C-alpha cells in the first residue's frame, strides 16, 4: 500500500466516504506494514474526538446503550468500535453487536466490529490505532464497547476519556463487576433495566461501594436507564458531557491522554519484544540453548541469560 | 511493525443476513457457527435487514463477502435487488445465497449475479468452500 | 365392539395401575380415547387474496367440514400492511393478506360464523385479527358470545424461536392477557391461546427443550392472567397446546405423555386449579417440517407417516401432516392430499386408534416419559431461579439474556455437526444418496395477488372516514398508556373504522416500543 493511496483514503474518509474509512480500519486491524503508515498519518490529525468506553458484563444491554448514546450525542458523525472475542481454537468470531446498535432511530453512527484475533496484546495496539483513524477521519464521539469480563477487555474500555460501566439489577452483577475490576475504572455508572423492581437496590449497592472506595475529586454518578425503551439515555449523555467538562477544567484530560499514550508505547514495545522473544526461542540459538538445558549442561536461568543477549541489536548470542 | 507473522492474510469477514420479513433463522445461525469454526469473522446482522443496511455494514466492516439466507420463496425478487444494491454502492463484494432455493432456480440466481447458491442439506465443508471460492482465498488458518 | 383386523375383540384400554382419563392423565385425557372421537384432521393451508380463501372455505363447508383454518401472509403476521416496504414479494404468498376489516369481511363472506369453528394462526397482531373477526360476526348479526375457535396468540415463543414479534415481551404479554380476560368474560367458546412448542422444535431445540420451554410459557401465561385478576379455573380450561412430531418415535411419545403429567401436576399443585379441565393438557400436533429433506423428497411421505403415528399413539387431539414437497416450496395439491391420506390410513387401517395409550406400561416408554419429565424439571428449575420464584419473570429474563435462543442454537448446531460428521444418518442426505436426480413438480405463485391486494388497500384507505380512524387510533394509544385498561374494546373500535393493521400496530408501538432481538448465535 503506497503512502499516496493511504493519503487518498484519508481524504475520502474525511469527506464521509464509509468505504474508505472501512479500508483504513482493516489496515490497522491487520497491523501489517501499512498499519504503521496509516497510524503515522492518522496521528497527525487525531486528538480532536471525545473517546467514550462502554463496558459491562454480558447481557447488560451495553450494545443497545452504545447505539443509543451515539444518537443522543446529537453529533453528526459518531462512531462505534464494538469489540468481541475471537474463538481461541479457530480464530473465527461471531460479531453480532451491530443489530442492537444500528436499529435504533437516530443512531446514524459508523459502526465497526473488531474481533480480538487471538492475541489480546495485539488488541492493545490495534484499538488505539483504530480510534486514531476514526478521529482523524472526523468522527466524534468515538465509543469503544467491550465485554467487561477479562482484564484486557476492561483495560481497553478504560483507555478512554470517559469510561461508562453498565450493570443490571441484582447482586450477582455487582459482585461480578467488582471481580473484573470494573468498578475502579468507572467514570459513570449505568444501572440498566431500571424498570425491574430491584433497580433501586442496585443503585444503593453501588453508592455504598463508592462511599467505601471514593478517593478522587470526581465521584462517578449513577444513571438509571431502560435501554429497551430508550429511557435515561439523554441523562447518561449529559453525565458524560459533565465528565468531559470536568476533565477539561481539572487538567485531568491532559494527564489521562498522556498516560494513555505512554501505556500504548509501552504496549507496543512489549508486543514487539514478545514477538522477538518468540522468534529467538523458536529459532536456532534457542534450540541450541534449550538442548543444553535438556542435557542438564546449563540451567533454564542460564539459558535465558544467554538468549537475552540476542535481544540487543548487533550483539548476536553465542550458542 | 515489520513482524512477518503479522503480514499473514487476515480472516475472511462475512456479513450474514436475511432480507425482508421472514423469521426463519435456524439455518443462518448454523452457518454463522460453521464459518466461525472455519476461522472466519462473521458480522451477524440476522433478521429483517434491508439491502441498504447490508450495504452499509459491508462498507463499514470492510467485508469480503455477503451471505444471504432465503426461505419464503422470495429469492427471485430479493437476490437481484441485493446484487444491484452492492453494484450501485460500487462494492466488489460477492453475494452467496443459502437456504431453500429450488434447484431449477439456481441458474437464474447465478444469472442475476449471485456468486454461489448453497442448497438445503449442504455439508459444512460445502458451505465453507463456497464462501472461500467466492472470496477467492482461503481464510487465515490458525 | 371394537375388533382388530383379524376380528379379535379389544377393550378400550389395557392395564389397571394407571388409567387413561384419570389424574395426572399420563395415559390420556379420556378413558375412551379415539373411540368416542377421532383426532381432528386439521390441515393448515392457504394463500392468495381473502376472496380466494373464502371460495375454499365454502367448498370445505359444502363437503361437510365445520372447522376453518386460516393462514396469514408474512406482512399480516408481522403487523405490517401490504404496502409496507418490507412486504414486497410476500403479499398473499404464504397465507392470506389481511390489512383491514374489509379483507376479513371478504374472507368470511356468506359463512354463518356461529355454525363453524375458526382457527387463526397469528401471534403478534392476534388481538387485532380477533377484533376484526368479532366485528365481522357482529356486522352479520352473530354475537361474540356465539363465536367458537382458537387463535394462536402465543407471543412468548416468538422471542424464543419463530421471531414474529412486534412489541417487547411485557406489553405483548399484556395483549395476550387482555385477550384471555376478554374471552373469559365474553366469549366462552373461544380458545384464546395455543401454547406452541412446534416452532421451538423447528428452530432446532431438543424434545425435552420443546417440552419444557412450551410448558414454561404456559405457566407464564397462567401467572400473567392470575396477576390480571382472573381465577385460574376461569381460563385454564380453554388453554391448549401445539407440539411438534419429530422423527425419534419413542422420544416423541414420551414427550406427549410427560406433557400431560407435568401440566396436570403443576396446575394442581402450584397454581391450585380444581376444575379437572384446567389440569388437562389438550394439544394439536404437526409433523416436523424441519425433518423433511429436499433430497429424494418422496422419502418424506414415510417420515411423515411415522411421525403422525407417534402423535396418535401419544394421544394428540388434532393433527396436521406435512406435505412431502415442503422442503422445496409451498405444497402442491397432490402432495397435500397424500399428507391427509396418511392421517386417514393411520386412523382407519392401522388400529392405532382402537386402544387408548397402547404403549403405556412398556418399560422403555415409561422410562422415556419419566426421563422427559426429569429433563424438563431441570429446565423449569433454571427458569424459576431466573425469575426468583416466578415462571413469568423467569421466561422474561430468559428472553432478555438470550437463554432460550442460545440453548436452541446450541442444540441446532450440535445436530448439524452430527449429521455433517456422519454420526447421524439422514437417509438420502448423507447416506443412501443415489437416486436423487428427479426434479419434483413444484408450485409457484404469481404476482397478481400482490397487485390486487395493493389496489384493495388503496381503495379502503380512500373510502373510509379519516377523522374517525384518527380518533380511534388516538383513543387506543391513550388506553395503551394505562396498564389496567383492557385493550380489546378500543382495538375493536379501531378496526370498525377500517384502520389498517399497520396503523393499529403503529398506535401501540408509540407506547410499547418495538422489539429488537439480541444476536445470540
């Protein structure tokens, strides 16, 4: 993919061409050689859009809320990144979130489904790149939705300006949310299915937990929604905007985004290192060193020490 | 990133949907799982889609192929509409038809522009290879 | 005196321990079984305009029939008018198109509605079709109290399997309950719900899931009607069921027997019903459309015959047999006739109708019955837990969190993989495949019906009093906002103004919202 072609795609995407934007996202999703160019080009223009993360346990109604939020934002070009796990066995995935997001009146968002593609570490790189591309293409807000079950999924939703955590009435959810570390990352809480009799109880539980753990200047508000009837969504958007204003006024936005970029750089190094470690261990020097371990000539620790030298450039390890 | 392992073909991305009012989605769901288990990424739109919503999904998702399920004898009306909508959007995405299509209508659907028609009772291998043939590449093996 | 083919005299049932006609009715609802009354051979069919179907109704009545069965087309089933964008290509195709009262008037023109029973297979807009039927009858001078028949009106299984829903579950169940209350008060000969497992099975469930989900839906309606202020014995005698007859012969027979036992025990013990009729699980059965193969379609005649026999040995009250060509297209007249003949052969030639529950007491059949009950019991426990002690809430929760569709999709996929791997043989599909080279003679339908119907709808829209329509629709929306108001009267008022089905649905949608399913694949 030539830089010229990528430039043309960006021009088109900025003009609202959905196909061009779709192609750019495919490039960063593959994380191949053109991804670096796309990322580079996107980074120049990015930084304008509000990034909202939405996460919660399966079945909480996140997707519906995400779709409705895009509509409630009143923005002309909202975008959604919906992230779902790939099957660890086959690498395939079923991405079914669009149905819930797209069917709501007034959504009008650009929706892209992303699968985790087996390597969770890769996601930590691909998602920021995808957000960057959407941002550079003029989308705003950008809503990133993940299933809040694993650490990685939670941390992706948490790498936003504002993170929304969705729970439903019932103790089970609150406990699960706590387990997955969901509560700590929340800037705004949503108790969805508020038409259920125990919704107020769920809110009380959350208030109690916030009382116990509350430290920063921002106390996460709790919004009751009934997504099936689109109730409470405007309130939710208002709280997100209030949080945006807080981020600006307090200087927290600059700190957060700085931290996010630092994490991303660290993630990229880690991913690269992991790949290289993999190559070294699988490669000739690795085989040789492991053979010596097998023959009880050196310890695993000594083998690791030996192979580590290979990570340093122009300093090939001795077998 | 220059890592050669990441230059591999990515999974085939398939948009699966039904057009119109028909609510029979058993076959569509089985196909969704079959394709997932063959390593593809299935963007599942499910029931009651329009040609517009399918085209929009294809653009945004940069899909490689559309899988359309038919049941209520609407195939002769709906398939040409779908193919036309894809062409009008300037997309180069093949349309594969599955479901209840009488054998004597298959040549007509191919003439209308369907890339393949998978009949009732097709095996998992037949479904996967029809999709791979339509995209003209195997999905990334894992 | 009933005798075997060779002249051996036969009692009406055998075995003394547990008798048919006695609680919990495992062996059958009546001690005389099919001797006093054969099952009803109800063949569900129809396509075209209301006038076409009316002609067939008259032919059927002239031939001595008394039961009319109405199939509606997809747009009607989905609450959309024939001129809706989604309706194109579907109008009049799989059933009759009904947009306004005018169509219902054509459909039943010249028929004395107090002299027939009518079955209407419709769910989402059931209340609207019921209202139209009442309005047609009353226009011809027949009171609603003299109307007899059944309307499917089983919305819960739509979210679980058939997917012909309009509104979200709770307001939809309110409409079901409103119709139950309305018929309990004013229409004593009407069956307001036919609780259907057929579609659950067709969507891929196992036999035990079909049994459990269906009965759980039944319990949910009972709880909803009781919550609306009815006494269980006021409406339970008019509830009926609809099961699938699939290919595993003994599993199916166990399923029907378990259904009767479970329903009777739950109605008595959990819901406190005292009227014996409230405890009786009456059911219609249809052979499994999904078991029919497109390959070597004539083999389907044998499948249907065996499935029909299982339904009869299981004690069904009525039966529809599928036509062998249905895996390919709508049935031809010849195929439909063979299907009916198959039932007649089972009824009159096999002796299966001579003795009640002839397989009762066989160790395997009794074990399978118990096993079905046990497996269903596990599912009931789960649903009850989801609902914190309420089956109704449990069913809602299972719909919301994708439990039902997920279980069904799992079962369907498991089956397909077994067939694919050759662990399960389907004759003519993955084994014994030679000889599948003949093209069957198929039915195709033209587009004239659609054109006719669109013209008819345009004319009705043009001729009616628009202000009256708007007033009635506004009154309906207002009533919908009040949960305690029974919506049947305002819906009847609305259909009388020739408001279209789509307009009435829209008036309710403004209050109820529209259901969008979660993708559980």
